[in-house]
């Protein structure tokens, strides 16, 4: 199989309304692809549909993936097949996002989404119009954050590295002291997590983890537990999840990224929470982590 013809990715869905969560497993080959959704809805009676959305010729377009069915566990699932070469006239690499909508009185309202190819810009008016077959709305897309965990913004004062801050108006010159006390040497900076990986900077990261590269270049290692071959960082999660942070791990061999792991801290439960059915428990009988790993090597 040619390089980059195969792609497998676990995608966390971001809720647009309270009570909605889930994930999808994307698998793409040369001539076929699947999206395997597992979600939890705000109400058990909710009717959900999924679609791919993107921009073609300056207009928002969509392709329906199908309707969700109820599972024995009270969740909603959908296994959809698609042609990755032609999704509403787009290649999969051109698709902006997967959108899950609630259907009420024949109208579709987006309640969850996930960017498919890293950072995406979404025009929600245009998306709702194309999902419902309304006349197109001409609007500039508004950039949204990626679905992967993101860094918290720093204040402008933290970003001022010059040290040339204006002195307060009432500040007065201080007389020189009789004896100067040597300043403490600055504490050594913690190296970024990427420095602990066997990474060749000239080799691109796989598509599904490329958006994590900046996190590993700027955040220190913060392992929640020992996992052979993995280096972890702590990353902020979207507010809608109700979870403050997660741990993201990367494995690298021979200069290349070969694996990714996500670990979500939670109190112990005998079964995985909704949307995390494929995760395994690592912890004790009180607290721990629900963990998933994905092998990124070519099959």
C-alpha cells in the first residue's frame, strides 16, 4: 500500500450543547473509508444524524453519513461508509469537520462536531443551511480551536519578554545601597517533552497527530504513569467536556512518531463512561485514568 494511503484515527467529538459527547473512529483506505460513531445524547429520544462538511468553490457543502441507532447500553451508534475520493466533490483531506445534528420537526441542528484534518474554520450559519437544504448563506468562516487539547492563552504581560515595562508614575529613585547582594541564579528551564523523544525534526508527524507537535515543543513532560516508550504531557480539554485536563502521550522510534495515547483522569467505575467504551482502566479502586492507545505504524 502506498504511503499515506491508509489512515486510522480516534476523534473526540466536541459538544455544542450540554449533555452531548462521544467519539468516532475514522479508517481510510485508497477506495473506501468508514466512520464509526459512539455518542451520548442529552435525551434518549433524540434523533441524531451525522454529516461531513467542508467548503467547495467558496460555498459550504455537506454529505450525509446516516442516522444513529440506539444501543443496548442507552447510547447512539452509527457505522458509516464513504468514498474518500468524493465527499460532496471533495477529497477526505479537504473535509473540514464531521458534524452530528439533532433532528427536530424535520430540521437539523448541530450538537457535536470534530475537525477532521487538524485546525478547521467553520461557518455555522452556512453549515446549518446546507444541512437543511436552505439557500446558501455567504459569510466568512470563523476559525475555531482544534478538537485536540489546547494550551491556555497567556496574558499580554507574560508575552512581554523585553522587560521594558513603564515604571509607575509615583515611583521614586532609590538611593544606592552600601553593599550589593548577588542575585540568585535563574532556575534552569525544564526542557520540552519533545526533547525526550527519539524524533527527527525533518520527518513530518502523521496527519492525525500533527496538531500535537506544538504542545510537545512547548510543554514539559508530565507522566501520569509509566508506559513503556511513551512521553506524556498534560493538556487542557474543552470546557464542554466537564474535564479539566487529560494526558497525551507520544511514542517515537527511529526518528518517527509511531504511537499516540490519551489518558483521561476520572473516579473509578466498573464500566467505561459513555463514549469511552474502547478505553482501558489504569488506576486503583478510587481514582485513575481511562486510557486508549493507537498504533500509527504502517500496517
